[in-house]
C-alpha cells in the first residue's frame, strides 16, 4: 500500500460531528473525506492523499504548474465552503499536510489556545468582499455628453473631458474612502488592501476590502452597501460585492 499524508481543509466547531454528505470529491487523487474529532467540539475535515503526489518534492514541482494548482485550489475552497453554515469555521491554508491523523490531532491540541481565540472572533460570522473600480471611459462619456450653451461652456466641457483622468480619479478615490468608512461601521471588522489598490501608478482600483459580518446581518450589510454606492452610479465608479465566504482574511 502506498504511503499517504493527511490533508487538512478546515477546522469546524459544532455540537455534533459535521456531515460530509453532498460535498463530493476533495483533492484530486485523494481518498474519501472524513471528520476527525480533535477534542472539545472541534472537528478537522481531513482527506488522505498519496505522498507520491503531495509530498514535499512533488508539491514543489506541482506549484510551478498552474494547470496542476488550479483544480486543487478549486477543490480546497469547495470543501471549506461546504461548512459555511457551521457555528464556527476555520479555513486552513492550501496544502496543510501532516504525516498522519494523529499528528493532526496533536497539532490542533498543542495550538488550542490560539485556535480558540480565532474561532471566538469569527464565530457565526462570514466574510464579504467589496470592490470599487474606476471606469474612465464611462466618466469621459458622461463629461462629453453635457451640452454646452456658449463657447465658454464648450471650452470648459472640452477641458473637463481632457482632465477627467486626473481630476475625476482623485474625486473617485475620495468617494471610495467615504464609502469604506460608512460600510466599516456595519461590520464587526474590516481589512482594506490599500497596497493592492495602489499597486501601480494610476491604478483604477479604488477600493478592495473584506468585511467580517455576523451571518444573521448579511442582508442588512448588503443593503448598506447598496445605499452607500447608489449615488456613485453614472459617475464612472463600478461596484462589485462578493460573498458570503469563510473568514479567510480574519484568521491571522
């Protein structure tokens, strides 16, 4: 029998063993999913995978191949998101591997205090993502569509169209800051990825943020986002809301 490793998808807290029905396959090449008890209502969702494919050297080669990584990334997230309705869900990083189930249990128990603190923070909460992007073409078209009644107004409109990239982008960033502050008050916690927003000069990404929201308030949160972004419609600012997700950005 070939050697296997224990691949850990997530930790789940619940009064009873979590059901695995309907989840489907886990990692390509792996065995059946199973839930192993690690003590005090904690369960690890685990799968045996062949060491020949997921061992250190094979993993290093596979990570260089997007065609290899892609299906595994999808499988990893699919399994984790199957437990989104659990009282508390702690996603593990991709390719969290141990030599055996006993080592999984040992690791969780040795790190119990930290894990408990994290799960207490994210218990009964989900993550929502909000992105605001600047559509320069739409803003230019809006500026150009305004009719000029005099020669002075015509020159002013032409100047506005030519200046839209600089002036209106600055205004759009100010609007995005205002929206973020308002939405932040509707969440238990938030993280704004400003480094990604400003990754390149002239970036058109105005806001990229994650919000930790009580699951029971998800509807109210989405309503708040719609209300805060309603005034931005037609200004060249586009809104994208994603979720709910496991609290990927709030488990450190």
